[in-house]
């Protein structure tokens, strides 16, 4: 038995998203049915749908920043109950038995980590997983997260959705590299990811400096709690900050010169890349800044389920949500065209979409 929900789907790399009747699997014993309330728009949604990474399988129903309400559970589910306010991030399945899974890093499952959309659907042969640009989603209980009470207020909830991708993506390198009170943390780029990174690092108690090409984002950076902006094109400013950072997280999602950031680090400290850039071609990475100072370059990929719950709990404690702009489902194609222009995350009002479909 399956059921049908309304969704928006991409059917090719160069066409708009269009309304689509999506078939979902019925609940297995460990499944949770969620009536989606809000879904955040992530830059990855656009990249996947446009096949920028060569991994697209159509149709694509994007969306991996999901909050909603549990409307049914399978017989063996104990993690959540009907009526709970819950969330789903970038992952919906993995083997739960291998080394990485047992280490709470389901994203690196050696068998297969199933992405929330555009992955083969292990419980629904012949189908692809389909994300939050839809009225409802069925998710294995392990991958469902609790939205803390403090974040459930109606005015906060849309800003919770982006925590499921942007939040965890920035939280993981901050914890992995032990960002702590009094340290100096650099955040390169002030888009959706960078903005979240600033808020989280400030809440940890770090001094946060935004590293940007120029000073256009000075006031935004300060508004988020950063002490200021370092313009990476200014030789003078680079010299002034040289050797002073405990950690730098680079969120730039395209090829760029990372060599300018390395000398900003103290000795033995790390530059973490979170943007999925592929090879750095424009400016090859030089060993000089790495060797003379024993500095490191590392990567970081989203995070596991335990870490995602931790970021939600951390954000509840520190009253952090993402800056956001709520839109209607019908506006999603327009939002995709301007997604890079703002540090605020676009969030789709799915509850409203579901209600309007009921009336239609
Ligand atoms: Zn994302
Ligand atoms: Zn595994």
C-alpha cells in the first residue's frame, strides 16, 4: 500500500519545479509519518536539481531542512509519538551497524547513507527518496529529531528548518575542532552557512571575525555578533590578523584561493572547508603556509543524527534560529533564482500549501 501527496518536482536540469503527485511508501513498523510544516531551501537543492554535481536522478523533489508534526507511527516506534514537533535533516537511512554508524556518523556509512532526496529508496524499490518540498514525508525513526520546546513557538519554527542542514554543517567543525570561549574563530563567507556559523561560534563564546572579499557585509556581520570583517583583498588587514586565528571555517561554495587564509591561523591550527568545491584549480594550495607553522587544512561534511539533535538542543539553549524569509510553495522557483543574494534562508510554508491543496 502506498499513498499520494502533493509536491513540487524538478524533471530536468533546466526546467522549473512543477506541481507533482508524489507516491510515498506506507509506514513500516519503524517508520514515522510527518505532516511537514516548513522546509528550508538549501543551495544544494538547486545544485542537485540543476545536476551541477552530475548526480541527479529525476524527478527530484528537493528539501532536507524539514520541520513538521508526527501524524502516525509504526508499531515499534518509541522515539516519537503522534503530535510531536519533529525535524528531518539531510539523511533518512543508513545501515546503523557499521563503524561510522556506530560512531554516530551515519553520513559516512560504509554500506549506504540514504540522502533525504534523490537517493535510491531502500524501503520502496524502484523509487527515489523525496524531500520536504511535499506535504508529508515517511522517515525511519532513528533519523527523526525532536524540536526542543523552546524552538516550537510559531514565530521561531520557520527559522528552525535551516538548522537541519546549515546549522549542523557549521556546528560539526566547531565541535570537532574544539572551538571554545575566548578563542578567535574566522568564518569565510557570509551566506546562509556563514551566518549560522557566526551565530553558533558567538554563542560558544568565541571572538568571531567574518572573512570576506570586502567590507560590504560589515553591518550584517556585527548584527550577527561578529567583532568585524577582515577584507581578504587587503594586504594590510591580512598582515594585521596574521597568526591570530584558532580556527577558520571556509563556507565558500566555489573554486577560490585558500592560500590567503592559511597564514591567518596560529601554528598547529586548522582551516576547515565545508563548501563542496571539488579541486582548487584557480590557485593551487601551497605547502609553504602549511609547513611553516604546522597548519592544517581539513574538510567537514554535515554531521550525524546525534550531532544534529545536539545542534537543535544547543540552539534552543542559546535561542538561535536562522534568519529567514517565509515564502509560499508557488514562489519557490523565484526564490531559487535569488538564493545567493541574501544571508537569510528562504523557508517554504508547507502547512499553508497543504491547507490550500485541501481546499482546491
Ligand atoms: Zn543543505
Ligand atoms: Zn552504516
